[in-house]
C-alpha cells in the first residue's frame, strides 16, 4: 500500500512539474535585439520593453513588437507632372527608421503606409516647384 501511495504521489508531483514547465514556457517571450516591445496590460498601453527575455502573463498582458531596423521602401511606376506640363515616369527608393515606437504605433494606423504616402507627397511637391 505504501508503494502505491508513493507512486501516485510521484505521478502527481511529475504532473504538477509538467504543468509548471508548460506555463513557464508560455510566459517567457524574447524581444530580439533589433526590436522594441510595447507592453499592453488589460488592453492598455503599459510601457516599452527592451531586448531580452521577458515574462508575460498570457491573457493579462500582450506584447506588440516594433522593428527598429532601417527599412527600404520602393515607390514604383508612378508618374509626376512638372510645372510646364511634362509627364515623367518615376521610381524612388527611400529608407527610414522608427525612432519612437510608441508614436509609430499609436498615432498612425500603419506607419509604413504613412511613410510611403508622405514620401509621395514630398516628391510631388518638389516636382511642382521645378
């Protein structure tokens, strides 16, 4: 009887250990060196996370990652009209880097699309002057 009780207790301990390991694996998230994490607790912005391993409680907290590397955007096949009426097919390549991830995510719907539209507006305003 003592052998059976020890086996059942051992199984319970192993099961508890397995559950704890699975929960720990679900809680830990890695923020890569080129990213900044935005932490949302109960749906509200709570702060930024620097690169490294972080403990995030599933269901209570959520992390949105923002890539801080330099991006290249290619603007292809658009035509610009000069002041004198000439139409010229144009291509442009621009690069940008996110400096403030909080503003990039919270003040725009899609910061990459916003940068692309701003670049087109700058190019067209420059062409109107020439």
